[in-house]
C-alpha cells in the first residue's frame, strides 16, 4: 500500500520538474497578482476577501450566472474603491489579459471543466473542495494540471493551520500507542429539513442553462439552487464530500496511508425522510486498512457528535485518544497509560494562511510550496467518493489500487459523472 507522504511527494516533484522547464507566463515576483473569481455567492466571496488581505493582490474580474449576486458583489467592491469587470460567461473572464489567477467556487459539478479551462488559459487556480464530483473528474484534473505545468491550490485550508500540523506531529510521535481506529465526523445541527417546493420559472437574472452546465436538464427548483445544491447527486455528494474531504484528509495524513483495501457504508434520510434532498442526512462509512479502520459518520439536524464536538477527527490508540478539530486539539489518556494533554486552541486564521501559501507559490513559481496541491485534493475527493459509492450500491466494495477502480462492475459505473447538454470530458 502506498505511503501517503510518498504519494504527495512524488506528485509534487513531478509537477515541479515540468513547471520549471516551462515558459509559463507568470513573472509575478514583484508585480500585483490580478485575481478573477468564478462563483461569488458564498465561499468564493470568503476566498476572495481572504486573498485580498495578502500583499499586492488586486481583484479585476467577477463572474456569476446570477446577475443579482454578481451586481451585488461588484457594488460591494466598488464601495471599497475596487472597480472590476463583470462576466456571465466564465470563458470570457478566462480570456481576459487582466487576470493572472482565478478562484473557482461554483457548485461541485462545474469544478472539473472550469479548472481545466482556467489552466489551459494560463491562469493559476484556487479551486474549492471537493475538486470534482466524480472519481474520473478528479483524475482528469490532475492530469491536465500536470500537462500544463499549473499551480493549483485546493481549498483544503486546514492544511495551512498550525494546530492541525502540531496535532498530526503528536500522532506521528507514537505516544498514543498502536492506533486501531480513526473516527472522522460532521454533525450539522443548524441544517434542518429542506421543505419540498414546486418547480418554478427561472428567476430574473439567473442564467439557468449555464448553471446546469453538464448536469442533467431539469426544471428550475429553488431547492437545487445556490447553497442547497449540496444535497443532490447531480451536483454534489452531500456531507460526505462537503465535510468529509476536510476531516478524512487528516485521518489519512495522521495514519500515513493512501488507498483503503475496502469500504462499506450505511445510512439514509433518517432525520428528514420526506424533505427535498437526495443525499443521506445520516451515514456511516468504514474504510479498511491493514491493522486499523477509518470510520466516517455524519448527521444533519444535531450537533452532539463524538466527544461532544460537531466535527472532528479522533485517533484512538492503546494509550490514549487525540481529538482534533478546527477549534484545537487535546489528548485524552487511557487511565494510567499516558499523561493528558489539555486543549491546545487554534491560534491562526486557516483560510488566510492558505491564501498566503497560494500567493507564495505563485510568486516563487514553485508548486512544491503548496500545502494542498491538486494531487492531494484529488486523492481525498476520490476517497470520499468511495464512501458515497459504497452507500449507493449497498455493498462492501474492494478497491484495486493499481487500476484505481473497484473490483465490482456495478460500483464502477459511479466512477465517472455522466455529462449532458453537449458537454464532454476534457481531452488529455
């Protein structure tokens, strides 16, 4: 089984080697980095504001298919003395010579096509997680990024927070003893039922066909639009891919592992069986490795997850358990086997540090500096997709690491998202 560090190190070295041999445009060591944003309603806006806190960054362009959102963000920037070009078509933004780097914060089903187009347009890219909505998309994105010698940072911003690194260093110290189980979880207490609502006419200013893109054509429904797209298979993977990519990423880093031997999952719409969403509101997935398991669980509508935390990852060893989340970490000892370590609080802003890391990599033209390179983002997105596929098939699935697919043909039909409306997978 491939060591996780070797996986990321090898991928980064290959990307760096091809990058330094290129004649790629960005001579940005001392010039302003001009940024465009594709998708500015939610996380894209947060990403932009974190990036603008870095030195010598200027926003020059915004793109969104919702004119109300687009105009609102443009006005908000104008009030801060920033005048930007606005676009409804992201390809026009990418064609602009006034954009050096782009933030992609659209629904998951658009990430692959937009990242590929951005890279091929010569832009540096910050792409939100999960990087793709299928295993195949993630694989394509990695291949295209390498082919084009691109710097691509994935929005796994916890990889830039110091307390996460400190906690994983403690796990690697061996003080916990043999770790037999790792738990990762997200309990989303504030997210309640999505009431069923009828299809309606497309709202004024919304370019719905451009929002659907490669997804299957369906009438407009407010439940599938903006934030709630997360709960529909056409566009995303529910809490497993929304939060799983964060917490499971650290489960893998802590255990220094890559691909599992098998995965199985169970769950359903247990809390809100009659609401409009499709993805399970309650789910458990178990990933099998040699000598230990990694367990994922999520639940909507309640907050009291393991150890009284609504999200986190716990490394359960023979001597004690380390519990880690965005707030900090602590070690809870088995009686008489080790000393307790009191709560170590977070001391920095992870998103801002992640953006600082992105800027540094651009200015030094060195993808090896990235804390969350495309290879890492693809790997954890694929890992999370495995759990969803196990849930959707209702089977215990075995993973062929060499072929990067399951041994079961029924499961493999979920590996690639089906594109519609004339869209096709990028050519490598």
